[in-house]
C-alpha cells in the first residue's frame, strides 16, 4: 500500500494540553511513514483546509514538536467555524475533498468537541459519496468535559486543577481578611451548559465550612432569594463566603444571568459578567463587601498548572488516533476509559463518531449535592484523578518557555477558495 | 538582660509570601530565646492586639511553621484597620500599650505597607511617651510595590510573575482563536495608584507585536479615543490585541474608570469592573469580539506560582527584622537593597520608619514607554530578577498542601476592649 498524506486540524476553544495531542499525532505519524507520508496541519483549523493553507509539519524539528507538549494555546491556530448540514453547505464539503485530493490527503484528524465530531462524521460521509477514500478520525478535546462516551475530555483535567487550586488559594486570602474587608468572594468559571468546571472547584475543600461554600451550576435554576439567604447564613457561620459560579447559570426563564447579547459563529450566546452581577446582588441586599474574579481564558491556557493526568490523556488520544487510522479505521474517535478510581487506572478505547456527534454529556445528578450548591462524594471520586500530578513547563528567567514553530505553509495547488 | 516577649502582626492585603515572612520571624525569634521569650501573633493583625487576642506561636510545631513558607493568605489573619493620629485615637494607642504591658511585649513586628509603617512609628512614639520600653520594627509587604526606600516589596515579585505568566499564556490562547473568535482580550490587574503590577505584565513579551500590546497604567490619564485607535491599529497589524489594564486607570477628571462607589476602611475606593467597561468600549466602537478576565485575589494568592526571589526576600526581611530588634534597634524597617541587575544580587539593609511611613513609591517615568502604553528596557531590567525562580509548593492528590496551624490563643489578662 502506498503511503498517503494526512491533515490534522484543531477546532473550537483551545486548552492547556491540545498541543500535547498535536505533538503525539505528529510524532506517531512520523513513526508510520510507510502509511502516512506528510502530515499537514490546517492553519486556524478547518478554515486552513478550506483555504488550502496547510502547514507542513515536516519542517518542524523534533525538539520543537516535543516542546508542544508543554505549550498552551493552539499551535496551528484553531477556529470557531461550523460546517452546516451537507445539503446546506455542499460546496464547502466539496471544496474540502478537492483540497484533500490535491494534496493526496487520505487521513483527516479533527481535534475538537461535539461539533467537530459531527463535522468529521460529515466529511467522512461526503468522502464516501464522492468516491474519495478517506479515513476521518475525531480526537477528543474540550475544557467543558461535555463530550459523550469518553470518560473525560482532554483539556478538562487541567482547567479543573486550575479552578480547584485557585479557589483554595483565593479562599485563604479571603479568610485572612474577612473581618474588616471582603466577606464574599465570587469566582466565575467557564461551563456554558454543563457544570463540570464549577464542580471541579468543589475539590478545593471538604464539608460545608470549607471553601467553596456555594457552587452555582448551570444545571440548577438560579433562585436569587435562596442564594442570598445561603450567602448570609454562610457569612454568619464562617465569617466569609466563597462562591464559585458557572458562566452558564440561568434564571427561571432560562436566560443566562451573564448574557451580554452577542453570539458567536456557532450561534451560542457570548457569556461573561456573571460574577459582578452576583457581587452587586450580595452587596446590595446583604451589605457585605465583595470581591470577584473572572478567570476567563486564564483558566484554559494555564499550562503552568496543567494536570499530569490530563497531559497523558491528551498525548494518548493523539497517538491512538493515528494508530486507528493506520489500522484502517474510519469515523471513530479514541476515548478515555476509566478502569478504576483509586488507584486511577485508564486506557484508550474507541467509539464511532456517530455516538459522539452533537451529543452533550451533562453533569450527572448524583454529582450534585441534594441542595444543589455543592458536589457529592461520587463527584469527588470522579474528579480527583483528573487533576492528579503536576506537569510544570520549563522556565527561563522566571517565565515559562513555550514552543516556537516555523509554521511553513505547503505550496498551494488550487485556485483560491471562494467562501460559499 | 531578661528576655521579653514579642508580637507579630500582619496588616492590609495579604500576599503569596507574607507567611514566609511570618515563618522567618518565628524561627529567628526561637533562635534568640535569651532575648525574645514568647512570640505572639495578633489575630487579624492589629485588631488582635487591641482585643488581646494573641496567638501563642510556641504552640505550633516546627513543621507547621516551616510549612508557612509555601502557604498563601495571612496565617494569623490580617485586617484593614487604620489607627488614626495619636491625638485622635489616643485611647487605642493606650490600649495597645496596656496589652503590651500585660504580656510583657517588648518587641512589636508590624508586617505591612505604607500605612502600617506609619502605625508602627506611632506605636513606637506612644511607647516612649508613656515610658514603656518598646522596639517597633516594620517589615515590608505589599503586592503594590509602592513602599518607599526598599528596592522592592516582598509580595510584589510573585504577583508580577503571576501576571506576566498569565498574560503570556492567555495571549497564546487568543492568537490561536483570533481569526474567527476573540480579537481583543483584556486582563485587569491590581494596582490602585501605581502601575507596578501592570508593568510586570510587560515581561510577557518583547517588541510591539508581542502581547501585551497595550498596558494601561494609572500614571497615564485614560484617553478613550486614543486607546481605541491603538486597539484598532494593533488588530489590523497583528490580528488580535492583548490589553493589560491596571484597576487604577483614571479619566481626565481623575475618576477611576472602574469605580464602584464603595470605600474600604482606609477610605480608599473599592475598585473592579474596569475590564468589562473597556471590553464594551472596544466591541461597541470597533465591533471586535472581546474576552476579559479579572484576576483579583487570584493574582496575590497564587502561591503555586510564587517567585523564588520574592520568597527569599520575604524570608530575609522577617529574619533581619528580628535581628534588628535583638540588636536594640527601634522604629526601623529592613529593606531590600539591589546590588546588581544581572546577575541579580541583593542584600537586606535598614531604613528608619519615618522615611517610609505614608510615602508612596511611584513607577518611575523612565519605566514607561514614551507613548505611555508599554514598558522600557529599564523597567525590564528592574522587573526581571523579581520574578526569577520557581518555588512550587508541595502537592498531594493534585492539589497544593498548605499549612494547618493550631492557632491557640494565649489566656487573656485584661478586661475586654471597648472600641473607641
């Protein structure tokens, strides 16, 4: 069998460890030169494929590729660009296949979340329809941990660790100042539809007197009066109250408390600003001095505090993705399978993309405390292994030294893409 | 000479390394039992002294004290409580001396910023006036780096490192998403009156094309039109723009852009909310999608990312403070003296509290780029050594393990304090 080339593309919000997946894909492809010729990486994800802007990863040194393992962000660029249904966007799918054909790309690795699994599945089916032989492998990635089938999503463990550590540290600040200063501290974290990240903050403490005292999940309708009553009771009991709030918290009408009114390319509302809103409620109704923080991109780019377990997951799914392609698989995704909680043991399995595409894994009810403001022992058992281990990047002069790629584009062979 | 007891108190906002100072004070006092009998720590700072709530540090194990070195927050509690002038607050100063007399406290170590240096100086003078022999030693601490005389303030180096690292990491996230998502990212950092912390973000990159592209200093009046023009030019040139804004940014009328209207115990305005305000300007006028983060307490409690240099400074000033007291000094503060930038060499000197009390060290003009939106090579030379070295705390199960003190109060000897 003659070797064919491959394309790797990053999709959607990046994570602290998505580049570790990229490194594993590149290294594993290099180890299978008999099957995979050149590995290209799409510039800004699928957009690079459409525009025929393909980085030639062969131009990168082994050292630079290895350094991706400790480098946050998306090294080749990612994008929020959703291909619609095949009938609606036939021209785009056809263009993709044209580009693949021009560069003899027989393997497509798409590293993203639920939307990306859907896209990979559609690309696979259009390839079949057009008689173009193509293996499409999804690779899991999302800080939101809402991918179906896989036990967890690479990227989540690191944001979970960041949020748990930051909550613990900030709480130590608040408690030492509470008597004459801040009584209520609110940390806003990501998680649009599922409270996985907010739940991770629960690892910072145990029992009702340790921070975080209240977690606001998107899964629970926000009840202002009840929230304020709990904040007050907590301050009266402990002298202070630490709240971790998911950006996805909604009111009884289903509106995001944080909604700013703008929407992204996927039609999702752009969130932010929940923490100041909650803080103003607290001070307005209860009179407590507040402080609030919004971690935003800091939480998902904090490679300096990545979870070693997460890093290992990210590498393993990249490696197995290539191995699945080499073994002739199509329309599948490597998934993390948990074998035991403690000691934590896991392996990489595989699942058809059709079981993952456009599904969303919600936080199980059994993970939320019955009052809806905290996590259960079951959640703790699930979450703890995912934040396990440290994976400090190399530092130089006090700052982390991240990878610097050449990012050389392969010569184009087609006329420019007309978006349509 | 018979030994006398000592009191250590933490004051004002805490830092990632103030407990390292506490550890050094306790350990050095223990090494001088011939001079210093018991070392008490005020519960919630000076309030504990007024209320006769004194933790007996002798009850703490050597291991627990050593663990303070890697523990953020203020282990004994701090407070924002300013003693006014001696004539205005004579009763409070007299009460302090009463408490000192009741516990034979001959040494007072006050660990704080400019306000605290002033308090320590006043306590020293009231002691003399009342014929009570007392050595008052200030110990420098503030994330704001605005203490006079000392080359830098313990606590600053760690927040500087946190802000520089976070800026670098978040920028890598933004650049990889910019084409289809966030164009402008705004990180709000602390620094009410001086732009030291904002300046530290400048270490994240070099040259005008590396993030942060724009730094907003409190030292420069905010000019909305000019700011927006620069954001636009940066996005046109680089595809994205990373802004780091000090909470202390003011408009032409001298109002904080972030002012919420509430004030703390020192009468200072409580700030916050600048980042969303700037972000809305950007999207409203330029149409770019934005993201913003407010680091708030995360930046000053992030012991997991402390600077080793800062940690060493914090320990050294604690040790020298006790040595100065033992040597018979009064109304002085240990200060950091820089001997060379690179290699970084420093030593601990001393300065009279009168030279420090109520002064404020501003960011030198020579540290701000002539356009007012970035830092100079001189700033870089000054700042870089302060973020040098990593000082990871011990982790267990993926989370940092911080000190757990017994915090046993010494028996009270006086009637309760009536605040007045």
